[in-house]
C-alpha cells in the first residue's frame, strides 16, 4: 500500500466509533485482571456477549495478541448473527471498526480498508452522516460500558455516554443500568474526595424498576443506602439478591462488601470464598478477602483472645490475597498500602517499608493514590515505628500535593491532630508550631498560619524560614 493511501486509511480509521478511538489507555488497568473479569462476565451474564467479545478483542490487542483479538471478534459476529439477524449492519459497527484497526496494526491494510468501507457504507444507509461517525444509542452505551471497565478516570465520560444513549431510548433497561452504575461510581469518588455528590439513589431505583432481576443494581443500591446510614433497608436488597442470583460472582462480591462494612466479617468471608470458587482469578475478590482477614487480625489483637498461631495464619492469608491482587492488577494502588499495613500488623516492618518504598517510586502513581499512600506511610511511621517526626514529614508530603482528595484530607487531619496534641501537652517546640503554620498555609487558612508563625518566631527569633513565610502571608492578605 502506498504511503498516501496508508495515510488516508489512518484518517478513516480515526473516524470510526470503536475501542481504538475511545482513548482507553492500558496504563489505567491491569490487563490480566481485566481480561479475567470479562471472561467471567461472558461465563455468567449471557445477554451481553457482543460488547464483552469486542472489549476482549481490544484487551488482546493491548497484550500483543492480535490473532486472539480476531478470534474474539469472530465470536462477536456469531452472537450478532444468532441474536440480531435482522440488524447485522447496525449491530456490527463497533466490531467492524475493531477489525479494521487490528488489521491495520497487523499491516494487513487491504483487509483494514475492507472493514472501513463496510462501516462507512453501513453508516450512509443508516444515517445521512458519512465516514463511520454515527450516534446510535447502542454505540454510545457500548462506549459507556467500555469506559466503566477502565477505572475511575473514565467514570464521568461513561456517565455522559449513557446520558446520550438515554436521550433516544429513555426506558431502555440496559442504558439505565449503565447510567446508574456510572453515576454510582462518580458519586462514590465525589463522596470520598469531598466533591459534588450525584443523585445516584434515584438512578439506581429507576434502573431496578425497569429490571428488578438486575442484582448488580440491587447490590449497589444496598451499598449506597448503607453509606446513608440506612443499612437495614439496604440489607433487604442484599437478601433479595442472594435469592435471585446466589451464584453470580459480581453480586456476591458486593454482598460480601456490604456485610464486611456491617461488621459481619465471618459472613463476608464465607460469601467471598464461594465467589472465589466460581471465579478464582478475580482481583476484587482477593482484595476483599485480604481486607476481611486484616480486620479479623485487628479485632483479635484488640481483644487479645487469639493464639499467636491463629493471628499469624490470618496475616499470611491476608498477605497472599493482597499479593495476588497486585500481581494481577499492578495499578491497584490501594492494595499496596493494604499489604504494607498487614505486614506491619505482623511486625514485619522491613517488608512493610519495602512495599511503601516500591509503590512511592512508581512513575505511574496518580496524585490521589500517592496522597493516600503518604497518609498510610505516615500512620505506619507514627503507630508502628513510633516516629512522630517521620509521620509528620509524610503527612505533609501528601498535603503539599494540591489535588483535593480523600487522601489529602486524611493527611491534613492526621498531621494537625498530631501537632496540636504535642503543642497542647507542652512538648511542642518552635518547629512544631512552625510546622502547624505550614499546615494551615497549605490548607489556605492564612490567619491561623500567621498566628502560628508569630508564636514560632517568639520562640526562635532568628529563624528565617518562619520570618519569610510570615511576610509572604501578610503580603498576600494585604495585596
């Protein structure tokens, strides 16, 4: 193929609506974990195989398995022919778009062009728009589901996709379910990070009204009610879901999460073990089990009723499950802190230190995750290593990063509490008061920061750092 026609092919490919043009970045997911999640979905949720095979083909491509990617697209075509024989072109646009891109990456340009032409010709018949750009509601929804699979950076975009799909078909149960899940995810992260909370309760109830057998929606509704301190109401939905789909791993995972947060850890562990027997490679199930065993260890240590052997056994189980989650999804950053924390519970301080250092040195660690890890590392220094000065140092590292997140909030609260306790007990010196001034300054509390710096200078009159900070603050207030 000549350079000119290869360039024009690339231009045409970029116009297609498919996984290759939806900006789904492999660094945002663990590919192995995602692949296993999709395979489990194919096994347990019969009606959505087209989109499962489509996204699986994209994941295979990201893993450099283009032949396997093509096999999955052929499976998607079989499902379309079987279940939608009257609308093959309409249902195949995403699949054909993926075919075109995979053939392009395999340098099989003529086959790539064939599929580009199939999409373009079908779009002309289905709409007045040319070039493979067509706003069909099912394509908007398929993009939404794909975005949900790629994690928290994509939830807002997923919500927008489902909103677009619902404009055409407001009563479509699948679109409403996708919208409810996206809003729930956006809401959950906003709630944790002090952002604007979305009204996800209404969306979940609407989705459930349209499909009362959707136990994923049932479970999310229960978890939302639990966070609103309406746990008894939520429990009824969990019990109902256990009757409808007692062997659906996704629902079981949420049900276990509900019981763990309720404090019924034994029940949560039993449910998770059942789910893990069905889907032994699930990253989320391993992580949840690790959390349950860590909780048990903490309870045993508080009450002092367990033998050392029992505690050690639970610690080893938690370590195993957290390590498995990280191996399968290396970007599951919360699991690193959880692993380090359980090492610390077992007095394995060197191993805990190693995990914290390993994750903090990663270049792909997002700001919010880094802040959360600094908070956990500060706690580790404070409570396990008994070093208040190092704890303060790491809490402040999290605080210096300006992104407003749950991790930053926790760093702020922890360092402020620690410094105030030292100062009020009479053990605080000019450094502690000056550091509290810095905390207030980083949090935008200028007047409180000025008061602290004045007190610190009274104790340490020649300290240039405090004097400069005070002048800077005073100028910022008057200017």
